[in-house]
C-alpha cells in the first residue's frame, strides 16, 4: 500500500475526525458538527489508497444518435455537454465484468492483494441479477475470500453512499480495507427510441480501495439525503415487486428508464450545492479551501448552476469529463476521479469534494483531505505475473467449488432417501429442531 503522508498542518483530530481549518473558523460550528457527524474511533481514518476504471470500447457519438432518434449534435452538446458515450456492445460485457477490471486496477494501484479486502460494496442501478448481488460475483472473480459483499441501490448517488459505508466500517474498527465500486451498463435499460433519455447515459465502472490508517485525513465528512416523494421522476417501473415482468410490461417498454428531466434538473441544482456546503462545514472547510470538486457527471448545466454559480467554486477546480462518457450513474464519480488523477489535478494535501444526486431521489457528498501519493509506479513483471496468477487461481477455485456442488447435486443424498426416485414431489424437508430456531412450517 502506498505510504499515506502526514499533513504538515494536521493537528490532533477534533471530535468528528476533521482536520481543523487553518483560520480557526471551525469554532462557531464545532458544536453542531459534534452532534452531526459520526465520531471516528480516535486515531483511525479512512483513506482512498487505490483507484481504477474501465469503460467498454464501443463509442456512440451524437452523430450516431442522429441516425437513431430525432436529435442533433448541437442540441445534445448545448443542453447537456455530452459529445459521446461508451456502451457495452458485446453481450459478454456486463456490469460485473466492467467492475472486475476496475477493481483489479484499484487493488494494483494500492498494491494490496484481494484476500486482504474485508468488504466489497458495489453501487449499481444495473446489477447482473435481482439477486445474487453483483458484489458477490466480483468477490468470486477477485478471489477476495475474506470479504463480505453487497450491492447498494442509491442510483447515481450510490458511489458516495458506498464511500460513507466504507468509512463507517473502517472508523468503527470493523474493516481495514473496503472496495467501493460503481458500475453500470445503462445501455441495457435505456429505450433507444426515446430521445429524452437515450442521449444522456453511458456504460462504465470505477473502483476505489478505502483503507484504515492512523494518518489524519482521508474521508472527513459525509452527507447522505433522500426524498422518496420524487421517486416517480426517475424510475424503471417494471421488473420489481410492484410490477413484475410480463409480456405486457415488456411490450409497453415499462422495463426502460422513464424520466421527468426538468424535475430532476431542478432537484439536482438545489441539492448539489446544499450537500456540498454541509460536508465542507462538517469538515471545517469553506468553499475557498476546496482544491478539487468531482461532481456527478450528468449535465454540464447542472454542474455550472450548482457548483460554479451557487457555490462560486471556479471552473478550474471542478473536474468534468461528461463530454466523453455521458452519465454513467454510479460510475461517473470514480471514473472522473481516476481521470482527474491522470490529468494531474489531484495532489496530496488537496481538499476534495465528491457530490452526486440521482433516482430515489437521493443525494450524497463527502469531503476529503487527500493524503495518498498519486504518482503510479509501474508494477514489476514479477508482481504483475503473481497478481495474474492469483486471479487465475481464483477462477480455478471458483470452478472447483461449482464442480463440488454439481457432484453433491447428482449424487444420491444419504440424508434424504427417496429424493431421487420421486424428484418432482420431493421428500418431506428434513428439518432439524435446534433450540427452537428452526420451526417446521
Ligand atoms: N434532441 C432534440 N430535442 C430534444 C431532445 C433531444 N434529444 N430531447 C428533448 N428535446 C426537445 C423537447 O421535446 C423540447 O421540445 P419542445 O420545446 O418543442 O417541447 C425541447 O427539446 C426542450 O426540452 P426540455 O425537456 O425542456 O429540455 P431541457 O433543457 O430540460 O433538457 C434534459 C432536457 C437534458 C434531460 C435536462 O432536463 C436534464 O439534464 N435533466 C436532468 C436529467 C438527469 O440528470 N438525469 C439523470 C439523473 S441521475 C440517475 O439517477 C440516473
């Protein structure tokens, strides 16, 4: 793992884990923050130490969309800022496969083996299945044998929600390393005949490794919000328990994204600024202290309206890459973070904000005191080979476990005699009573 650097001005952490602001402005709001923020375990901090992203190769430009729906490049650019997006054209490319590549890169940057990861949080609106969780498929492919894994559903705010969960686990002392992933194949749930939505979205995945450290800094404060009364403004109506999939739901396109763009726009511009203010205050920062904002990449006008106009943070401190990728939902912030690092926009000592919004409706922000060195040292051939070997071993182990399960399935089960003679009706379930916990129905 890269050595996380001490901040030269970092003093003893105040009760919410924030590094006190140099001008002492924290005192007025300290009381409020003490009750507002989660108090960290003393001397324990959550830092991002690894990062990676992956997008599908296929690019769809605005000109390509002109061939599909009644739109044009000028309208899309001026109303959204988007010029092109990557889509998973190969059916073998899925939310899990994109995420696995991104997660491996994050582990490589951090130089941490997969078996050290304690928890995998996969934020996604396009999971592989309703269940099992996509996070579990990622866990299997990484060979992260010591990790818990779950999916997180908070739409485009999901990645920041995931960071907040990771921070909580680390500060509580329950985890040392948490992988937080945002991954999407939105092209699979977008109606390619609906010009209101199909121009907006793209596919991709981004991942970060969050690690426990004694060095003050890292993820200092978080703000999570929701307003379910606006759930119908951005929704995939069918496929869940409210409207299970049927011929009718499919023929009427109810399994596609439906959106009231104007309502989402109004909501987004309101919450982005408010949530950013909250996390800055909780961290003891002002907007003047911010070195870099990585906002959810949905629409350039939303970013301009909220971050630039309302918060008065200058454009050079706001990283935007939506021109190339469109809105990749949960993946947009981690992809933008990776590209900001590649572009030299992030350095140790920088005060950083991630802020997003999405369906739910949800919003989320976090403020970081970035301490991790960002220059990447190319891994030696031996390390790369060893890493590749561990992934091959993980694949072999997974196959072996499946084979063992298959053998158990086909062999006669000594505990349920008769099962194989009359498989349709099946034997009575052999339920063992144990301390009243298992109750026969
Ligand atoms: N090409 C050309 N014209 C279009 C297109 C298009 N692709 N889409 C709409 N129009 C037309 C409309 O029909 C309308 O025409 P009319 O005036 O004749 O009725 C006109 O353009 C203006 O349409 P508006 O909907 O008013 O356009 P607006 O400026 O609101 O922009 C947009 C629409 C881009 C969708 C904007 O509202 C927006 O970005 N909203 C937020 C959406 C968002 O971020 N969603 C993702 C949330 S994150 C998540 O959880 C997935």
